[in-house]
């Protein structure tokens, strides 16, 4: 059998692919042959080929580990039970950056089966204490965002369709497609422009960037993608109401801008990429913590005669839910001093954000003033 990734949706962040699984009966009595009624699967992974704007060509394709699960399907009493599972890359990361990986072979019986693929998980779920034996256990597994990196974002997919994931595996050669997608969303601050409305602020060396980051970030999701952020315990939210600056969480949601001066007519164009799990909570300005929308915050200072004064420019990323497998590209145009509270989204009088939502390759684009 063969599993190959190829693009199924257009994503500028490159986080979608298609796994092709081919099931073929080997020569009978051969060293790798399958017995009658069995399917021998050789698993081949081909890394996604699209690009994260802040990553290199090699780390955008990185595959660190892989897992394949085959569950029995149909109407039998054993439907949902694990048939076979295999993994690679946990003893030593695969480190595949520019090509493919094809180092796994599985044998399963023919029949109605669901084939699930997991790429870049933080744990091996095929053996040991973390091993699962049923599909329901598998879908209930959870992943912590802080156990990811920009080159190790979790991807999951399955055979068939969402409505009918089971496929029939026969003896002989077959191919089934498994689309794999990122469970995280990506937020990219692409540029900041100094276009203050008042002439008093239209001076050189007066506007300074301090940092940019996400706040109110759901830090856990289940493999079935059915968990609700509002049900997460408080401690599983990152950067609650304020910036998170400690690793490993900060590595995914915070960047220092090191006091970068942005003068009129000279925009800041270094991209900064952050990651979050999906969030369908509404915006809240309550001082006490409650589950709420994820915001992108630009922290900047303005120079007055008495010294530098810090302001926040919090930006709501979507009028609706923040979705997995989406990329939110943000370009900010600063018109006046921002907020003293990082949880109060700014109005269009303060900043004009141009926000494009895409499917991790060029997709739908919209522009919104707030």
C-alpha cells in the first residue's frame, strides 16, 4: 500500500494534502507476502509543498513523525475496533524536509475499514500507555498547542468522506484518498504602516513597535475536532487577557519587535506568524477572565515630550469563528494612538486592518475596516 500526500485545497500556509493509500496483495509465500484475505500496505508520505511566509522551503515540508490507524467498520459487533496501527519518527524524528517518507508496512484483513492518518503528533498513540484500541478513543484524544512548533503542526485525515469515512479494502491493488489538514489556524501580521491623521504625529522617530502577539488562545483540541473552546478549563487557555512571554507557549503566539521605529511612508514589512486552535467564542471586554475571542495585538509606543507611552492595537480576526486550516493575513494602517487595554478591539478611527482569510494557499479574500 502506498500513502501519498498531494494538495486538495489552495493554501498559502501549505497545510493541506492528500494521502493516497494503495492496498496490494503481495506474492504468495514471499517474505513480505500477505495471507489470503489480507492486504499489505506500504505507507508513503509526501510532504505538503506550500509555504509559510516566515519559514524556509525546507522546514515548510518537514515531517517529524507519522501514524496510521485502521479501524473496522460496517455493522458488525466489532465496528470501531482497531484492526492495526503503526508509527514512525518517535524514537528519532524523521526530519523529512524536502522529499518523501516511505518506511512503513502494515497488514490488515480485507473488508470495510476506516483508515486514519496523523502527522506530527506529540505522542505515539499506537503503542504503550497512550495506545488506543477503538475509534471513539482515537477521536477523544487531545493535543496541546504548546507541544507543536512551526515545523511540527498537527495534521489529521481519514479515508472516504466526513459523512462516510469507511471504504472497502479488497485483496489485490486499491487506492483510497485521505485528505489531511492542520488542526490549527495561522495568523500572520504582514505589515504595519504609520499613517497618523494628525500632523503632530507625522514626524520621524516618533512611532515604535514593541511586540505583537495573540491573546485568549485555546490551547487544546481533540482529534475529532468536536471540543468547544468555551468548555476548556481556564488553565488550557494561553495568554489570558495579556501577552504570554514564556516558552514554549510564547514560541507559537508571541514575537518581540525590538523597538522597531516605523516612520511615515516607510512601512514595516517583516511577517510574523502565530498559531491558535479554533475559537468560536465572542469578543468580551470583561476585566475578569471568561472564554472569549482570540485577538491579534500590536503593542507600540509613541514618543511625547515626557517620554514614550505604550498603546495597544487589538484586532478581531473574524466576524465569525476562527477556523482551523485557515490563514488570517493582517496588514495594519495606524491612524492615531491606540487603546490602553489589550482586550478592547480598536475602531477604524485608530487603525485600518486589511484582513485576508485564505485556505492556506490563495483563496477567498476580504477587506474589513474596524
